[in-house]
C-alpha cells in the first residue's frame, strides 16, 4: 500500500504571515489515515517555515536547485544549502522551469542527481503541452521525460523518487484532466517503470499535478495509480489545502 503524498508548490507566492498560518493550522490537524504532506515555499521563507512547521505533519520542500555544489552562480541555491535548512523534498523539472527557463531533460536529470547526492528526495515533474496533446504525443513525451531520468538511476536511487504528472494544459487554467485521463497516464508511467524495475513500480508514488483542488481531489485520489497531488494555487489557501490532505488521508 503506497502512502499518499500531498505536496504544495507555492511558486513565487506566500508571506511570513502565511507560513505562520499554515504552522498553526497544521499543528492540530488529525488525518484519518497516514499521509505525507510537504510545502515548497520560496527560498527566502525556508528558515521561517522550518520553525513554523516544527511539531506539525508538514515537511519542507524546495522548488528547484542548482546541479553544482557551489560556485559562481549568482542567484542559485545548491542541494547542500537546502539540506542544511531541513529541506526533505525538492522539485525537479517543473513545467514552468522547463518552459520559462528552458531546462532540458538532461538538466533535469542533473538536478535529480544533485538532490540525491545530498539525501534530498526529488519529485520529478513530467507533462505534455496542449500542442503535444493535440498531436497525439502525450504518452511519448511523458515517458521520454520519465525515462531520461529513471532509466539512468541505480535501484537505490529510484526508491528515493516520486513522479508528478502535470499536464501543462491544465496548470493555472482551471482545466483538469478527467480522473480517467489522469489515471491512464499514471498507469502508463507505472507500466513503463515495471518494464525494467517491477519491484519499484509497485511502490513508486505518482502524484497528479493539474489543478487539483478541494472539490476534485477525492475523485482524483480514488484512482488506482494516483497516490497524491502536486498542488499549486489551492496550496496557498490553508483550508482548501487541509481539505485536500484530508481527502488523501
């Protein structure tokens, strides 16, 4: 049985006040069954979040990292720096990083390796654009992105991984893939993984990252191969995010 994971990606949003609100709210939360919960705030709030989330179910995540351990990379943050601040998870290959900052599959792989090297748990983000979807290339694109990373890792490294499927056409638009469409892609990802690592395929956590919210979370999370969610806008609303966590738990 795979333990659900709900990850909130705040992107370039949030405040010190919101960090405190989440800490207070989740200090007393009771979930009906075990679920992992992680918040990915912007870098400046990591230390405040570490303090505010202490004693709550909230783990700390980062939104990206630089592949290098140190160096002349103004504005960048290394995996070692993140680990020093208590970060447990880190996103790699989010669609906005791929699109806005032109991160390639190889650069995503390098970030995954950098995270694993310092003991962070990468959440590998994959997904297709509307153009790719309309061209009937969805599965080819997604499995290429998955394979470029997962096929090159050692078995022990793969066990540290989580994969988040985020159809780009459903991010920030209010559109959501139907539960059946999401399940179909999740099943394809798990089936691909089983082709060379069947033991991991059964245990690999797969998250849905396309505008999951308090209203549709329960139906999406009921799908056989959806083990949680990568939440965007709804993760900034503490009551909505709590409801999603309760749907998973």
